[in-house]
C-alpha cells in the first residue's frame, strides 16, 4: 500500500531511521555492471558526498534515490520504508534532483520556479516557498525573477536550478556534479552556498 509520509504516531521511531538505506543493491545495463552489492546508510540534515572516477556509477546511484531508475535487485528505503511504497510524484517532491547540466524551461526565472510547483502536485501547490526566499537562498536578488533564462550565465543557471528544486520544500536535494561546468571561483561560491542549506533550510544534500 503506498504511503506519502512516515506515520505520525510513529514519529519518534521514524526519527531513528536514516534518510536512505540501501541493502544489496545491484544494477546493470546489458552486460555492464553499474552497481554491485551496494549497502550504505545516508543520514539526515547533513551533506553526504559521493566520490569516484568518471563512469564509476555516481549518477546511477543518485537516480535510484528518487526513482528516475530502479535497481535490478536489492532494497532501497526512505525513512525506513521501501522506496517503492511512496507514490513517485510524492517522492520526487520530497527528493529534488539537480542535474549536472542545468536545463531551463523557456521564459523567465519566475516561470521556471512556477513550473516546479505545478509539477510538484497538490501538496507543493498548497505550500510553496516564496520566490524571493528561494532566490535569496541561492544568492540571487529578487529582480532575477524577471530575467530571461536564455540570458543567464552558467553559474546563474545552476543557482536557478537549485532554487527551482527548493520551491517544493524538499527534504533532500540530490546534486549531480553541480559545479563541473563552472570556473573555479564561481564553483567555490556555489559550494559555499550549498553548504549552508542543511542549517538554513533543514534540507539534506
């Protein structure tokens, strides 16, 4: 039976579970093994870094955590419950994903933030974060709301991508190499901003 949240009557018990836990997770594409017997627990309200060479399965691992993909075998739990018990739309509202290449919808920054809320479903639409607040969170002024996304720099696009993910009040932000396409100075500023998110917004990264 699908669930949308840990049962409130067991809130204290739910607090004892890690954010995610993976047990004996395997994934392959054709004859290529992508992930083999992965077992790990990811804590809440912290920053967890996954480090490895190109092609080692980092992106494939992240995609499992909001069900962009499913493993071939093994169990993934979110708040102690099998991740497959959460409706996909509800799970993705709570587990945001920021891709390596910050793709923007056409239109303004505000249009992009509104689209995130629309796609987040009724729960997101009922209580979105204010646009000014999410722009402030990623160190952009409120005037950016009316900027055409086609005129944004790479660093600005990545910040808007993170702001867009924050609009649905997620518990988790999955970031897939968000600084890889940026120069060193801009990447350092973006990482400093990301480092504040758990403390300021209670979101795990």
